[in-house]
C-alpha cells in the first residue's frame, strides 16, 4: 500500500526563520514521483515541485529547497528566510500508476505553516 | 499555472436539491480529475477522465455523477447529498495521465 505521512500538523515560525516540512512516504514500487503542493487560504493547490525516484539530487529554487533521501523514504521541504506570504497548508504527494495510464496522487494530510511578522 | 477554473466558488444546497459543479481547463490537457477535501482528512481522488473517458471511480457514491463532454470541461452533478458531503471539491488537469496535475481553486460546498 502507498502512504504519505506528514507528521507535523501545524508549524508556527517568525518571519525570516528557516523552516523544514517533513514528508515520509511508503511504496513498494521502484518507480514513482513525489510532489509538493502549496494551498493558500484561497483554496487552490499550487504545484511546487515534482521529483522522480531515480533522481536523488537535491533541488533549490530561490528560498525553497528539497531534500530527497530514498534510504529513509523522505522528501523534506525547507523554506529559508520565511515570509508571511509563505503561510499556507503544504501537501506532499506520491504518484501511483493506475489502469489506463492515469495518475493517482496519494496525499499526506498536510502541514499548516503560519509565518508571523 | 492558473489555467483551471471552477464555478461556482461557493455553494450552499439542501439535501433534496440538484446542483452541478463545473470545471474548465485552458491548458490543452487531456486528463481531468475530481478530488474531495474534507476537514482533517487527506485529499481524496474521486474520478479520473482521460480523453473524455472515465478511467477511475474511487468508490464514490452514486449521488455524485461526473460528466466530461470534452477534454476541456468536467462537471460534477450532485443530487440528494448528505451533510457529510460538505467539503472543498477540487478539479485538476494534466497533459496526460503521466504528467503533473494542476488544480483549480475549488468549490466550497455546504450541504444543509
């Protein structure tokens, strides 16, 4: 069975602090994709990153960075120098393959990040 | 990308009403999805359409009826809903079944 665990339900930081959001996944597949999405109060899920299981290189995009470690089945997300606009719920997701070639995303329960001024 | 729109954004309905949610994507994608997001629960996939054909129904009750007339439009017809169906309903699309999914803003549904 596939599963995504985001153990941190809520995190609160002060602006300019660094914060890491944890994601641990379970799958028996050797080929899979991992995602992070951001959901601001408006409700829309905003795609942040997609990583395939064969690429363990860490990635940095501005203040965002991702640490993928297959040995621990983790795909953690770090925001450096956090800003109030980073306040949102962040979801980690794992992609499965289903019949017909469709994607099936398995989501974690999300981590609500609040950045206080 | 902000190419997925959903209407209405908010909906209040009684248990005997019939209503429809609409999703439209302007990204040229061929796969579309309905998700349900309830409070304190993970996002749940409801339906998947590929090239207008339904390829997944995730054990969704028949009071939810999807329709995909073309690759750009997806509807969710609602009838005789229950209060526990109150949730945020999110639509998503992807270029194909193997590509990244992009989401709309959702319809926040309240069933009284």
